[in-house]
C-alpha cells in the first residue's frame, strides 16, 4: 500500500524531497475550501460580556444593538469591517474591526 517503493522491493521509501502525488492533492471536497474562504473573508465576530445592551454605532450611522444573555451576560455580534463607537451603559469606546483578507 506504499505510495513509493524503491526499485522492485515492496518496502516503503521516503525520498529526501517531500511532495504529494496526484492521489493526495484532492483528498477533501472543494466545498471545504469554499467554507474556509468564507470564514476568512466573512464579517468580524465580536464576543464579550456585558450587563446591559451593547450598541455598535458604525461611522456611517448604522446602529446595531446586541442583547447579552440574561444568565451569563455573554453577547455575540457579526459586523462588517469599519470604525465603530461601542456603547454599553455609561461606558463608550471607539473600536476598528478589520475584515481579514482572503487569499484566493
């Protein structure tokens, strides 16, 4: 079952240079690569803990309000890249979320 063998012997042989043969290149379906690219190029995922609602105010004016879980206080938001003012209760901060570049 060895991929390479030395001469006519049925012994595994690992050459000094390591490269895949054609049988090893397309092991996974192409759809997995699409899902990977979506994860890399998708929106920023923000998670945190808060006691009150969290407002993400985009520099363009769009407001996204996220309610934390009432038991744990954990919230999750998916936002496009940009500069935001994040506000919760009496606290406010300016934050920039970057979208990762996808290498295609």
